[in-house]
C-alpha cells in the first residue's frame, strides 16, 4: 500500500493509499500506532468492519491511541483538526467520512430539532 505524507489531517485510508500527516514523523510512537490502525482497515470500499474499527478500540493497550495524544498533536499542528470534519479534501477531490457522519448525526438531529422548535 502506498503511503503519502500530507500537511493536513492526521491519517486517512483510501483503500489504495494511506495519507499521514507529515508531522507525525516527529512523534514515532504515535505514527506507528496510527499507521497500524490505518493498515487494519479493509483494502476495498468502506465496510462494516471499518466502521467498527473506527468506532471502537480494537487494539491492545500497547497500541491504544488516546484522545489526549491526538488532541495534543492537533494543537501543535492546527491543520490536523480537519480530521474532525466529516467532509475533507484530498488530491483535489472531496471525501465523506462515514464514521464521522454517524458520530455527528445525533448532534445534527438535536440542532435541527431546536431550529424547528423555534418556529
């Protein structure tokens, strides 16, 4: 699988390539664990297995990536915060992150409900 280093986000698996934030090079332990996670994704289209991998912690304690580590990395590299978006650019195309959309859907439903109740 081809690995490309980019200036934004943290990491994404596109099936035929993985994008990693180039600043992860300065955090080898985090880089190793994130790469291991991305390599765990399926090589084809996004599947239920990929969704479960993204929504649960299927790694051993040694491989676990804490939210604090990701947040700290993102504070040091503000372009990494694009990873939180359910829609993001890569190589001139826009991609949807299904896991993020599922995570954000309850928030979106509450906001829509609040807006509807205002009228």
